[in-house]
């Protein structure tokens, strides 16, 4: 098992890509703390992991709150004795806000997608330092690498900040054996927001044919596998890197 004996926190781990990451990490031997604001979903993922022979606990966590982050790190150590891995997965898309130009939307996206990563990293590093090292995996996006035509520009800004923040932390904490890397997913199964599913599917079909060399959207498992690699000792000499999982979109 690639994560045997390790303890991991996965933010946004109650649903979607985060839940896939949490389950994969548990199947690879990690004790997993699911950090999310979705209580029912979080308890469901916790139960699924534990019923399948893994070890996990759900902790209600608002990633925009430093106190909440301090609590989830404390819970991880209290329950499992240490913290080795943090996956900063929690985030929202620009489809989650009603206005593509408003300051309110800018602030909400930046608070969750960018400040949440900073707060989680800051709390985790203090504990990882006591262990003699650790691995932080920040889930960014291809929107952190290239501009996007639609949606609130805060999404690009937030994911771009995660990219360069990752590199800054890698440089700062490498001497303490704390590795920090980012994963940049391409087009994944869409978060709908207020857009009709038929419209999204048709737009995605055309886009995949025209823009993605592999001709399809990604699978959440493919991103989870990238996060697993970076979290594991297989990536022991990799820090400050950006692992792009986009079907070739940014290669054009």
C-alpha cells in the first residue's frame, strides 16, 4: 500500500472529486480525515470507507475559517496521532455564483479557492514539522495556467494563486522535508450551477472534439491518482511541481 501508516486530511472530501480522493487514499492504507461543510455527505463517505475496511473520520470544516482548520488538524492528531498529508481539494467554480462581474462573487471564490488553501497549509505545516516532513497537494486547475473565456475571472485568479502559492511553499519548506505540489485538472464532469444539463452536455461535446487532444472530459479517478502519486513516497524528490491532468488541452 502506497500510503500505509500515513494520516491524510482531504478538504472537500464529502463529495465529488474529494470523495474519490478520500476513498482512494484509504484504500492505499491512509487514515483519512474528511473535512467539509456537507455533514450528511461527509458522514456517508466516512461510513463507506470504514465499512470497506479503512479508517476515516468526518470533521465539519469551513475552509475559510482558521479556527475550523485548527480544529480539523487537532482532530486528525487526536484521532490518529499525526498528520502526514494534506489535500487542499475544496473549491467552488464560477458557476456557483450568480454574477460574473460582482465583487461579492470575487470575494466568495477567492475566500474558498485561495484563502482556504493558505489557511489549511499554514495549519498543516505546523504539525508536519513535528513529524519531520509531509506532503501537501493543492488542487488547482488548468484555469490556473491559461485564461478562460467564460465565468468569473476570480476563478482564474484563485487557481493561479494556488499554483504560485504552491511553489512559494515548496521553496520555503523543502528544507524541512515538507513537499508541496499542485494538480491541474482539465475539463471534468461539470458542476452544473444554474445551467441546464442539456446545454452543458452539448457544449462539452463540441469543446472536447475541438480542444482536447484525447477527445473526452476527464474522470475524477484520474485526478485522484495524480494526487495519490504526489502524496506518496513515490514522489519523494518532487516538490514545487505542477501535474497537469487535462487530456492535452494545455499542450496546444
